[in-house]
């Protein structure tokens, strides 16, 4: 039973944390809700930071999860600009950077992830950037505008989602863009080579240069400014700025020092949680980018670093904290926008897990759905400039459908007719 004397503390003022606070109130929790975030901004959504906000098409007010006034109205005690530095599990307390100690009955870790750093000489130069926070996006926005004005060069390390979205934005600003990527195609670890090629073509058509099969080894500079980026095959790319977009690492330090069970980095890392998002401590939960949950559909532990997982995982954890019976088994989902291409991906099928890719529609016109299959079973689907199909795609995955590949590839056959 949860009563009004209880205190639920949420560490991390991102999407997962803010949505968890909202859910606690929506479910009728009358105890204290304390949300602690180390950023000074109210909780905000990050996808616009590499898209509309970066391009100056969306304003700052549009990125916030709630109106700033919502927190007081919902009686959520918001502590911004405060870092939780320690958890005392025996005492049921957390300690903030300023020494304040806060007692909790239940605790949610929604600490998210942080950009991986390039481990090469030159990363201290002023023109080397990361993109995770609003302040990063504000800075990058000015950088891209200046590069566009002056015909400047941006080198992006990493052809993942953020690297590609920033490449698209930089081209819209008119900057020269080179993307350096060790794999042979963009998004290789997520999509594999078959569909990745489409992104090479898309960006090449917009003037992005790719340097595949190479790693950045050094950023050279003069007087603190970037001059060039060198790769391990001896090439040198002119650069005025460099964006490190080489992935994100879950922020597990707090959980680790509290002795909570973690997942090995080789297996994706993160705080290990069960299907109700509970950690190895029964009073501590984790959600969003930091949580690695055993996924019943895929038979493996997954740490999903995407918006929808924070949007839904925060509320699921909140309900579990309230004692409700929760099984968090949503099909992983994300979206991306690059130039005039919009896409949604559902499922999980990295290279090594699938043996067939079926394309339905016109890949040349970039209006298609790609499906990744193993022994005929649909593991994942990505709709590109095709809309209102996500629910059906997710049902195909959830029901472990084995549709006839020819029918799956035929856009004249309604997708619904392929459901088991
Ligand atoms: C530029 C960018 C673009 C993206 N675009 C997309 C997209 O198009 N589609 C998509 O599906 N996903 C996208 N994502 C991913 C999505 O934004 C994340 O999955 C989501 O933000 C995760 O939310 P979260 O609440 O788990 O973590 P976060 O948003 O990282 O929030 C965690 C918060 O906790 C704070 N914190 C950490 N440790 C502490 C501590 N000890 N004390 C106090 N506070 C702490 C952090 O500073 C942060 O504010 C994008 C991400 C980025 C960075």
C-alpha cells in the first residue's frame, strides 16, 4: 500500500523522469514527489536538438516536456541544477552535490546517457563539439550558421542517427560536411548494410562526403582552433569544427557506487532491471536510456536509447513504484528526420540476428517499408516516407508473424492481411 506519507524521489530531469512524475500524480499518488536534475533547464525532449531546434525552425518553448508552471501545480518538487552524488540504500537516502540529504521510500533512476568522448589528441580544441544538451544545440546552431556563411568544413565522427541528422542540418546551413565512419555503411550496427546504403545515397545527393572504413585519430589545430581531422588510413580532412557523434554511454556511476546490478558494456551496459523496471534493490527502479530490461520478445536484455522508451518507460516505472503489476515489453521504436525523409523503425534486428531483408515499395523513391526477418519471422520494420503503418508493423513483430516474403514485398497486398 502506498500512503500519503511516502516520498518518491526521481533522479534525472529528462523525459523519463518528468513523465514518471506526471504518472505518479495521474495515478493518484498523494505523497511527496521530488524530481532532481543536474541541468538548469526544465525537463525537455532531445529529438529537436538535432532537427528543428538545431535548424532554428522550432523555438525553445516547444521542447519542454511540461510548462514550467506544471511542476508547482502538480506539487512536484523540482530541484534543477542539482546532482545526486550518492545513494545510501540502507538509510533510504540520496545525497546531493551541495550536501543535502533526501529520504526516499522509492527511488527512480532516470539518469539517461552521455555522449561518448573521442579518445584522440586534439579533443580539447574549441571547435570540437558533442550534442546532448540544449546548451550544446545552442552552440552548434551558431557554429553551423557560421560555417554555412563562410563555406566552412564540419567533420562528423560517426554515421549514427545523431551524426546523420546533424549532417543534414549542416548541409541546410550550407556547411561543407565530411562524415568519418569505421563501418562500411551508415547506421551499420542498427540496420546492417542493406538499408544503410540508402542513407549513403541520400546524404551524398545532398553533398555530404563519407569516409567509410576509417577512424579519426587526431584533430589538429592552431591557436586553439581546429584545422583538420586525421584518420587512421593517413588521410587528412580540412575541418573548422568537429562533431563527435560516436554514441552515448549510460550514466550508471550512481547505480554502480550504490552496488546495484549493472549490465556489461559489451552487452550494451546500463542498470539491470526486471520486466517491472525494478533494479536489484526492490525499492529502486530505473527507466529510459539508463535501464537495460530483459525483453521477452527478443529473448535478450535491451537498453533502448530512444525517445519512445523514455516516454513510456518513465510512466511504467512509476506505476510499478505504486505497486501495480507492470510488464514493460513494448516493441522498441524510434523515428528520424533527414532532409525530406521521415522514418520510423520498430523492433530490434542488428546484424547477426536476421537472415533476410524484404523491401516493400520503392526504395529508389525512398517510399518503402523494410523488414528484417529471421527464418521467416519478422524481427523489425522501418517505414520510410510511408505513414500510419507502425501499429501493423509492431503487431507483425509482437505476434512473431511469418508472412510469405513475396506477399510482404508486394505493396498491393494490404499489410493487415499478413497478420497471423
Ligand atoms: C540530439 C539528440 C537527438 C535525438 N533524436 C532522437 C530521435 O529522433 N528519435 C528518438 O527516438 N530518440 C532520439 N534521441 C534519444 C532520446 O532523446 C533519448 O532516448 C531520451 O532523451 C532519453 O531520455 P531519458 O530521460 O532516459 O534521459 P535523458 O534525456 O538523458 O535525461 C536524463 C537527465 O538526468 C540528468 N542526470 C544524470 N545523472 C544525474 C544525477 N546524478 N543527478 C541529477 N541529474 C542527473 C541528466 O543530466 C539529464 O538531464 C535523441 C537524443 C539526442 C541527444
